[in-house]
C-alpha cells in the first residue's frame, strides 16, 4: 500500500480520516462506448451532473476480480474477501468532484451483495461468474445474473492486453474514463459520495472478443453499434472510505 501515500496524481487530497476498507483489483477490462448524455439523464438523480468528454457521455462495462477485501483493522470475512465482479457505469460530477455512477454491479458473493446494498446504497446483484486465464494471457470471463426479481443480464468476453503500459495524461480520454477518485450513490432520496484512493492506473491497450453482452440493456441503456474503446489493467490496490451525504 506504500504507493497510495503518494497523492500528487490526485485532483484533490485524500480524506483526513482513516479509510474504511481495502481491496485488490485484478485483470480489469475497461470497455467503453460513447453515448448521448440526454439518453442517460432519466437514469441518474437530478442532483448529479453527467460528466462528458468532447460533448459525449460514456458508458462502461468493466469485468474484473477482487481479492484482499477487508474492513480496516479487521480480519477477512469468509465469503466476502475474494470474488469476481462486473459493473456498468458512467461518469458524473457534483461539487467539483468528478466520480463514477453505477447503473449495476454484479458480484459472485451473496453476502457482499447484501452488505453493499445496505451500507453503500449501490445497485448490486447476485451473479454466477467464472473467470479463467487461458493460454496466451487471455482472460475468459463469464457472468450471468442470478438475482431474484432482477432483469436478466449477462456477459461473456475473452480479453487480453496488447501493448505496453501507458501514462494517462489529464487531458486524455483514458484519464477521463479511469482516473476517478470517488463514487456516487443514491438511496431513493439522498445522494452520497464515497471517496476512493489508488495509484495511477497501469493501463494497457487491449483486445476483446465479446460473445454476449446484455449488461447495459438490463439498465435500459442502448449501446451504439460500434466497437468499444478498450483498456486493460493487471492490478490495482484500492482504499475506500465510508459514504457522506451531499448537502442540498
């Protein structure tokens, strides 16, 4: 975690209080599509502004797996310390802090889903997820939502990095899509912000074979019929703080 003490890359300082949780993220694929911002407006609370780049909003589908999940100064909880996850997201801002808005998050841990829904007001769903590394460094990722009463959703994709690690510059699209240091959540009445911290993303260009993807459609989002912008990240160490309600 030593790298997280170097915060010159952050757009604002880390919170002055201790973090609540740590996680390790592995084998992430950032798949992003350019969309019209007005097509997302009804899906996001009015207190949040949709963040755009070059006049467009972006929707991301991000599969990965997590390990080392634990509350600060607490031992790992069986069934919640390591599992695969998948999120569908866009980007918003409030009070001058750009962050992530999640339309859905899938997790292969029923206990983690229940806890995240209760404590973080995030739209987590139970899912069956299988992740395997194939020859040539290809990550084979399969997800099928199993949450009772929720819209069907699934993803099957095989992906791998195709180039060297790049340094995302503040005015670049890769920085806009990945260098986010907070998330926003909504409990039906109140908007919350949760701060996060990590080192700059070690992004690499990637290729992916998408065999099935209904993740965005399950949230009422129609993705354009074009290739996604793809980036891969091998690993990220993350600290997470508790939620704070936004004023107003």
